[in-house]
C-alpha cells in the first residue's frame, strides 16, 4: 500500500534551501519516491491557507518512506535544510 510524505516548510534562508532542493530531489527518486506536489500555487477552499511551502511525496510503502527518511543519504541531505526552513514532515498511509 502506498504512503505519502507530506512536508510543509517555511523557508528562512532561500539560498541554502535551494541547495537542499537540488540534493533532495535525486535522493527521493533514488529511494523509490516521486513528487506529486512540489510547491505551487494554493487556492484556499476552506479554512486558512497553509503557512508554508507544501510538498507531497509518494512512496511504494510506508516502510519505504520511513527507510528513506532515516537513510544515511537523506540524513546528510536533511542537514542542508537545517537553518534554511522550519519544517513539518509526516508520513500517511494511502488507501487500498
């Protein structure tokens, strides 16, 4: 069953965040993930708009998403984001 990783991040250092983006994309793809949403325009239909940039990733399983996040490769990439964005990141299991 697929799993989705949802990221919302408020960019605080655009130059450093660009470094993170350049490194994170290939790392995600190498781990079997794919981008469904990567930033983009938001149209609020109800409630408040998200306070930050939204990214949605798809992985083949929840375990694949967790393994990617804790992998040595992404741990190194994630360090680029430290100090460049305030992030909220979580995985959600898809439907059968």
